């Protein structure tokens, strides 16, 4: 009787244990099949948003997007090469070439291949994937899908150092500086067997905030001249005249040089005799059809030199003072002093200052010593006053500086004081 009771207890224990294992297995089974995996976030590489708010990436290489996955049961997912495609693109997308890899339990890497991006350049197609996850072990489809916006569109890189030359208008009368813009980035081709420029969708150039439309010629080898008088052809330009402030003018481009634009400024060029205008800066950038813009580049005209400052004995600026040390201009002092009158040849508002340094050489001496210094700001003329003694010699060095100009050459004038009046 006791043996039968023991046997019954053992059997009940086995039955209860088996039931618990079955219950646990059933719970695990139901949990496995009821749990859902889904992509819930993505991380794009460096990109620029276009005018429609689409993130745009360059087609110069593969582009990888990190997908964060909610994966409570550590599922392995179907990735590539099966009839159950986890990635679907919209109709019209060309040559969909991508890879999908799983890294650990909670990350997928979606890589757009370079050829795929090049085939869909200029943002002509939306590369928004619809992502559906499948369990690799059972083929089970998870219900929640995920998508994000993306376009392939390489932004115009803009001008760089060496892409801007300065010429002048080829015309009689006043000549004006011309900015020669070499859009060297237009030489890059789309790739994938195409010889079309990767930036063939360029639409506009902005210069100091003014927009000018751009269009490519029929052969896609250069630009048509923009429909504005601000732009010239290569036949309308010539090299800048050589001058002290421009000892090596920029060379003219070869005839028919590709991807050139010639922008006429309103700054007068130094023509070798008359004075040119102040240097002016021009902010240049580009945009494409989708609104992607280039970095801004600052081009500028040549910095002309101010003409020498002239020195006169009268405030009517008619009697010039000698620049010959051996033949100084003789001036009588008044109340122990002398006043001479300086004037720039350029009657412009950009004069920053006129600087004058007076040196004295006493009668019988062979050396000049500094006697006085004067500065006149924001004026095109200046009265230079200094004490003087009979028989002494005076050398006056004058120069001018101005905003947007090179300083004038330092010019020296010579005076001998003949006594008091």
C-alpha cells in the first residue's frame, strides 16, 4: 500500500512537471509569434535639404543609412536575395541597387550603391524606401512598415581659389573690370556611363543677391550667355593694363573655353593714365533646379593704387613744389612757420588719410632729421604747417591711403626757407 502511494506521488510530480514545461513552451511559442519587430528610427549621413524639404545626398559614392530596430525576440531578418524583398521603391526609380545588412539585434544598415544614386541624380526620383521586415527563420512578415525621404542630388560646390580672373571691357572710353568666372566644377560627369555634367541641373547664379538664370548650350559643353547686360561674351573682354598695382594681369582664357561666365562690374579699371575705382567685393553662389545652393564665394576687382599726392605753395593748387633736391622751391616763412598745401589727384570719398612727414636740414648740414608729422583724415586735401628758420632746407614726404585702394607712392618734395615775411 505504501509503495503504491509513493508511485502515485512520483507519477503526479512527473505529470505536473510536464504540464509546466508544456505551458512554458506554449507561452514562449505564443510570445514569439505575437511579438512584432519594426524599424522605428533612421540616421542619415551628411545631407542638404532641397527646396521641397527632401534630404539630398551626393552620388559620388555609396551612401549608408542606419536603421534602428525594435526587436524584442532577437529575430534574424531576411535581407537580400530572396523573393521576399524587404525594400520597395516607388515606380520609376532606376536601377535599384542596394544592400541591407543586420548588425546585432537592433540595427540594420541600408546602403545605396553609387551607380544607383548616379542613375537617379538631380533629385528626379524619390528614393524613399518602404521597409518591411521578415523573420529569416519562419518567413513571417511583420506588420509595421517604415519609410523616410531621400533624393540623390549633388549640390553645386561653388567657386574656389583660382576660379576667378579679372579682365576689363574691350571698349573705347571708360573701361570697367570684368570678373571671369571659371565654373570648373561643371567638368564633373554624372557617371554610370553618362557624359552629362553631374551639375547639369544648375539653374541660377546669384551675385550680391541678384539672381540670374543659367542655361546650358545644346551640346552641354558650356553656358549660353545669361540674358542680362551684366554679362559679356569672351569677345567683349581684354586683359587688364599692366600697372604698379597690377604688375601681372590675369591672362585671357583660351578661345571657346568651356564653363565660363563674364560679369561686368561697375568699377572703373585703371587704364594706365586715369585712376581706377575702389576695389569692390562680389558674393557669388549657385543654385540648382531643386533649390540646393553652393557655398558663397567672395570675388573682388583689382585694388588700384591711389595716385601720388601733389604739394603746392598756394591753396589754389597752381604752383607746384619742386621734387628736385638740388633745386628746392624757395618759400619765405610767415610768423616763423610755413604752410604748404597737399592734394590728391583723385577727388573721391574713399580717402582715409593724407600723411605728411617733414624733415629738416639746417644750413651747412648734410643730413635731414625728422621735424614734424601731420595727418589729415577723410579729406582729399590737407594744409601742412611747420615751423621754419631762414636758410634751412625741408623735405616733405607725403602719401595717401584709401578704403579699397593701395596706398599711393611716397612722394618727396623740397623747400628752402628764405626768411620771414
